[in-house]
C-alpha cells in the first residue's frame, strides 16, 4: 500500500510540474516542420495503434509454439486500453490544442459536441498509445526498458515540438498509460497465480 501511495504522489507531482512548464515548452520547444523529416515521421508513427497491433501479432507468432500468446495479449491490451482511456479522458478534461488558442488553456463546453474528441488534446492520443506500448514492453523485456521508454518520449516530445500538444498533455498520457499497464500486469499476475493454485503448481 505504501508503494502505491508513493506512486500516486509521484504521478500528481509530475502532472503539476508539467503544467508549470507548459508555457516554456510551448514557446521554446518548437520544430515547425518536424514531420517533414524522416526521423520526425518515424517518431510520430510510434503512436500509431496499428503499428503495435502488428508488433503484437509478430510476438504472438514468435511465442505461440513455446510460450503461448500471453505476451502478445498483454501488449495488445496495453495499447488498446490506453488508446480508449485517452479518448475518454479527452471527453472529460475537454482541453483544446494549444495552437488553436495561442498557447492558452481553453476548455470546450460539455454542451458543445459532448461525444467528439476532435480538437481536444488532453491527453495526447499518439503519446498515450506509444507510452502504453512502452510501459508493457518494459515489463515484458525489462533489460530493454530504456529503449522503449526513450522511443515513447521521442514520440511524445515530437507532438509538443509540432505545437499539437502542451507538455502536460503528454505527461498525463505517460502517467495514464503506465497505470493501465500496471493494472493489466497485476491482473495477469493474479490470474496466473490463481491458475497455478488450481492446478497444484503443475
């Protein structure tokens, strides 16, 4: 319980600090034609859901003869649930993109397009999918976790540099995706433990 409390405090602190840094990132961390560069497009595609579904399929084909499909299922669940969580959070927070309001916060009324996330930015959809993949892959392949998290942060910061998101949009995405991954991992571990108990550890 103590560990969960620390994690919750760290998440809250990270989100608060990110909001304090939004103005700095909007004004100084910019790269207008980032997506006209090959490396910029490569970073953006890390937030593309079908990419990770294809990766999960490859992992399933690799694992199936020996391990079964558990790792592929976890990766698939992580990116899909993270993406859904991102869309739902957008509908709750309703903060629009920074470029539409010259870097100022603007919140859309709940009466205006209540079920459309178009133009909403908190959290970033690209970032939350990239972080969802990174968070789960880091658990599945812990020795490579710096690579996964680094790639996800590259995707997230490219969205900030392009002016599509506040820094806090991608930090919230990272925190939400980490939480989704933790819940899925914990659920999987509990299910595996119960299965082992039911089969007598065989």
